[in-house]
C-alpha cells in the first residue's frame, strides 16, 4: 500500500479553490495498492481511494476511482470545522447539529486548536413517504439531552444515588448521565433541568450513566407506563484496568429488589427470600476475576439458577455457571505469554465450602510443536500464540479427545489433524501455500510472489479407510485455489479419482469468480470435467450505478434460458421489493421512522406489524396481523426477552425467565384474555394465567422446547 500526498511525484488532482474541491497542502490525496496481476511478471500500482478537499483543507469527498460513475461519500462542515452533513452514494444524507449541552459546555470556551462549538445535540435524516422510493418526508431526529439528574428528587428519571445503588450492591455510581431520545419522542431541551423533561419525561429515552472515569456503569432502557419506577437498568462495575468485573442485567436487578410480579415465587425457588436485596443482587450477578495485571481472565461466574445436574430431573440444585482459566503452563522460559492452557467449565453448587463443581468439562491447550522441535523455534505455538493441540474432556477419567496443528515459521497451519488421526490418514489435512520461490513438489504453487502466503493446495495426508472401495474413492478431493491481484479467490478446483461404473475416473469441479476493477464480484460459474452432468449456468451480478447495491443476479442456464433475482432499494438503503426467479414478488413498506409496517407478496398474502408505544416504547413489535394465520401479539420483559405470545385460535405461550435471562417455556391453555387491556402490564406471564409460570431450568447444552395446548 502506498499513501500519496499532495506534492508527491505523480500525485493526481488540482489544488482546491473556493468553488471546486481538489488537493490541499500536506493532505493525503490517494491510496495506491501495489500488486501483481495474474500472469504478469511485474508488480504495479492501482489507485484504490481518492480524496478531495475544500480550500480550507477539510475533507469533502472520498471515492474509489476504479468505479465509474464514481460513488462518492461527501462531507459538509460548519464554520468551526464540525461535520454537519454526511452523504452516502445514492442515499439521503445524515445531518448533525451542535451547540450548548450540559453545564460545562460553553461555546467558544476552547483552546487555540478548537474554540469549541459545543456538543452534539441531534442527528437527523429525512424520512421517505411510506411506500415510496424517493419521495422525501419530514426529518427523523434523534436528540441528546445532557446533564440528566441522577435522582428523581432532582428531576431525573431514576434514583441512582449511593443509597439506591447500595440496594443492588453497586459500589461505584455514576457522576454524569446523558439521555438519547429517538425520533418518535423529540424533547424540547438538550440540557436537562429539574422540571424538563422532568422525572417522568424519560420513559422513551435510553439513559447512559457514566462514572468519573467515563465508563458506562448503568444503562436504562425505555420503559412503558406500567413498568416499575425503578426502571429497566443494567449495571456494570469495573476494576482499575477497565475490565468489567460485575454485571447485573435489568431482569435480575428487579428480581433482587422484589419488583418482578413473580418475585416471591422466584426468590423462594432460589432460596433468596430471607436475604437482603444487596445479597440477592450479588447472587444474581455475573462476576469476573482478572489477574494482577488486568490481562488474564481467571474466573467467570454466572448468576444463581436452578439446574438439573447432568440433566437428571430428580437432582435439581441451586448452581452458578463457572469457568476458570489457567495460563502459561509448561511455558519454555520465564516470559509471560498470557496464553490459556487449561479451561474448566462446570456448574458451581451454591453454598458449598470448599467449592464443589458438577458437570465439569476440562479443555487443555498445548503450545509445544507437534513435530518434536524445540518449544521456542518457528513452528511453536508459543511463538505464534496459537495452540498446537486442543484436548477436550481432559479432566480425570476423561476421553482426552485431541486435535493437533502444525505451523510453519510464518505461523500458517500446514497440517491439521482431527481427533483420532494418525497424521498419515484422511483425518489429517495438509496445506501448501504459494511462494515466491519455486516449489519442486507442487510447481503450480511456486514462483508466485504476488500471492505468496495464500493457500494454494489442500489435500488429505492419506487414504480413507472403512468405505466401500467399489463405490467410494480412497483419496479425498484435492482442492487448489487461485487468486486475483487483490487476494480475492478467483477459482477453486476440487478433483478426485474414484470408481464409476466399475472404472476409475478422475472428476473435478471448478468454481470461477470474476471481479470488476474494484474487486466486486460480477459473476460466478461452476463447471466440471469427467462427469456427464452439464455445467451450471453462470450467475451475473449487476450493481446500481447510483449507490453500488446489487440489484440483479441473473443466471443463464445451459438451455439458454435466463432466471433472475431482482432487488429494489429506496433512498434510505432499505430493500423495498424482492422478485425471485419464479416470478414471485415481495414488497415491504416502512413507516417514517424506518420500522417495517407491511410485507405483501404477489399471491395476495400480507403481514402487518404494529408497534404500540404506549405499551412498548422500545420499538419492539407488539402485534402481527397475518392475512392467513391471523393475529399474534407479544409482551417483552425488562431485557427485551419475549415473555408471552398470543396466537390465533385462542392459544398462548408464556415463558418464565431464568436468572441468566434465558427463557424457559411453560405450557398454557385456554382462550386468550379479552379484557380491555389484555397486555398492558409488561410483566404479564400469559393471557388467562392466574399463577406464576413454571420455571424448568436447563443447562446450556440442552435445547429449549415447549408445547401448546
């Protein structure tokens, strides 16, 4: 790569003027890529990026000169040099507004380099009239409100003062808070006061709380009118290196405070009823421990949950997910490599002293070379920071399932052995790389300096065994790969010899990819030799000249017929129409805020989406009206997890949530509730359900299933 600056020999372009963009003194004007075209003997340069500036030296345009017409990204500025508009090719631009925001933001109170024109106040973009591709509508604006109070008594949305933080065991609280309002809830101010937006005026906002070091320690998500005053707030605590050492999600925080509707049942199941809220919060938190340098994660413990040990429903206990890590075991010298050598995963039985683990899985990483060479030589995993052996189930009495890798001096995997492979059988894969020097064994891989280091040939180390030799090949296919000048794959050929109708036949399949000058895929073609099946048609991609999107993919079949897929995008970059190769057409309509509201197809079916923000201000779909199936509705929990779903025909699903926010299903039956507000409460466990849902807990390896009456 070559960076070309104004004044360098051969630098393109003319100086910028008051009316025309161009070059400016000492500015980067071009990026060139030096490479070798396939079949060429010399390396040459291709201009890949161009830059244009105004007469004040501000970047105004960026584009790839290999594409015609040019697809330019454009920037506009205010007098203080702040970006006020950003335009992508063929799309409506983004606009940025700055000004005074917060008590410490004073316009002009900067320094000699930046006089300060204030903070970012809003980001906006024009909308499109629903159902149109380019008919511009009102702007949609996201607004930032600074200096949000951290207590409700001071006009803030939530209490995050020391007394409140102590109830969920948070030791370091926020010093600053900033709210972001979406385009559907534009506030009247950008600096908060005790009365504006006011303690109940942030329900639709995401509020970010930062500590004195600028780290986000709490995040409050939008909450509906029926959500608890305590809010949907996530918590993070950090060590002195900035690592997150404790996290408490919104669901578990509310559970620890006893504010979930099922809190009494859930806390009793977790044996936390008698514990104070801070103790509950610690039990329901995820905790991480790092080494003294803050680099190595030593231990990770998940929140408390009920789990069937070994998937035995008769052995349900209170446990925490636990992972521990050991580093640099067997290292060749006194250096600190910070490489994981032993990872132990299991469940920690709550309250056991000393700690007792169940369902333990141990994985070991070995870094010594598998070819017996010294541990500090070029093929060593210690040198390349990659394991040479991974041993799964390495604990006492374990199966010690081992996979191995051999590296070359450049750290490339040249031999990969699957578990159980001898190194000379079909379970071992050998890879040869292109080189600048000649390769006597594989001439096609040598003498290619332009693509040296890329994979050339991949094959198995030996024959397959145990197969029906009369019908199946002994050797697995050999794969060879070629590249274009930019390192993109140009062709992949897979070839193998095996029995066909009693005779040995060599067959191959080649996938060829063609690119335009800008390295964009323009066609893909698959052809074979030694087989009776006809070649597959070539698939050609067509790009929109205004924005660079792929708008058509067409395939010419061997009989000459053409099938195609076409896509249409609007000026906000959204796909609004999709036509498949069989003639089916699907269209999508978005509201002015960018949410899909209707999807229809050419056979007459439609699906409409409703977003009831009085119930769910986070922008989630609250109901779906399907022209065939009927109406479905959904209710979400504090962390956005689906908690209940009403289905057509009077059926309903409800889910309980484990303390890890994993859903566990419960069976519900009976008609859907038809009260005046059947889904008003965010915590509802299910229409028609008069009791808390069952909470069957499952380990991570068990898929979650459910049933409907």
